[in-house]
C-alpha cells in the first residue's frame, strides 16, 4: 500500500494515518514522506491520542484471552481491585507477593508509588523496593512493613503519555496491562454513564456448565453470575463496595443476553456517582461482554 492509499487525517503541523499493519504513521502536512520517528509534538496531538486509544481498544477486544491467560485469575482480580480501589497495599504485602513467581510476573514493571515517588517496579530486596523512573534512573527506597504502596489507574495518572513513552523507549513490558489499558472519558453523571454503557448491550452467551466460556471470562475478570445478572465488585475505602451489574435476558436454559447495565452499592441500592477508574473499567467490561460473546446482536430482544 502506497502513502497515497492511506486515509490521512490532518491536524496542526502533521497528518496521521493507520498503516496496513495497523500502526500509526505520521508525516508533515507539507511533505509526502512518512517520518521514521514520530515527534513528541505530534504525539501530544489529540488526533494521535485518539488513534492510540483505538489501537488499545481493538487489541483489548481481540486479544483479551491471550492478554490475561498467563496470569492466575486471582492475581488478575486482585490487581484490578488494588488499581481501582481507594485503598493501598502495605509494603509487607508487596514484599510477600513479590517472592511468589506468579505474582512477580504480574507485578514486574507496574508503575507504583512508594515513598512519594512513582516508578516502574524493578526489584525488591529485603526491605528495599527498587523503581525505575521515567528518566531511566533506578531509585532504591527503604520501606517499613506498614508503608503504603499505591498502584495508580491510568485515569488518575496526570502524565500517562510520558509513562507510556518511557516504557516504549526503555523496552519495558508489563505482565499486567496497566499503561496500555483502554481509558474512557468520564461522564458528568450516573445517568449519562449508564446510557453510554447501553451501547454495548447485546452480547449473547451460551452457558453450558461451569466450564463455559462465560464462566472462564468471569473467573479471569472477577465477575460473578447471580440470577441472570453478571456482577463485578469494586472495593472502596472504609469497606464500601461498588457493584457494576449487567442485567441479562434468559429466554432459554443456559442462554444469557446482556440487556442493560447499572451501578449499585453493596446492598443493591442505586448510586449517584462512581469513580472515573471504576467507570472506565466498567466500559471495558461491557465491551468485552459483547465482543467476546458467542453472538453479537445488533438489536436487543424484548424482555
């Protein structure tokens, strides 16, 4: 495919397009040559950011199973709870889990905050946590067992693009998807959130026994199936719980079709608001529940 066959979108001093391999290519508006290296200024453009987001979402939906299969489901669920909750782990918890090879695979290179500093988790030796800063410098931070360790969600990272660029520059790979996780814009109120979620209803699953694809997905993503509902629980500070619920239609035994989505507290009462991180994760979950379903319906059946 030649450069003239690509669909270019111009913004500012640059033009952007998806290559035949699905990557983003950039050229100056006044030139007809693709740049070998994308300038930082071009990466800061909203068009480039939206294209990067589209790639992340497509990868998440197409490779959801492959992305998390190497991780033990309990580890995957625990990390998401840590990342979206208002609570932190203690240094003692992190040190204990780092000693386990399965946990270490998932924890390696996550961006954490320890001692007021953020960095890629590189190693832990005794009571010393080593993080790599965006500059590439390795910092050694001595910790006490009750010191808090934070795992920021991408929605809360003010310099997310810089962390992504640093990971790419240093060849850093994360076993658990944190930096490359799809992030979705927050909505002004709960009604707008649930309305946007509704666009992803219509995933039909055929659940035949506890080894069904839906049950495997639920085990991996930390969801539970109860009486025609698929629930995801998020722990919040002070022992609170936010539930993201997919209400399903069950017209035949073992058949579930996602119809609409809503949020409740731990007692099933409607919520007025949820955090940006939980909302973003809920959009991701709703998209996967449709994209990975046995059938994707264009029109919802009547309940």
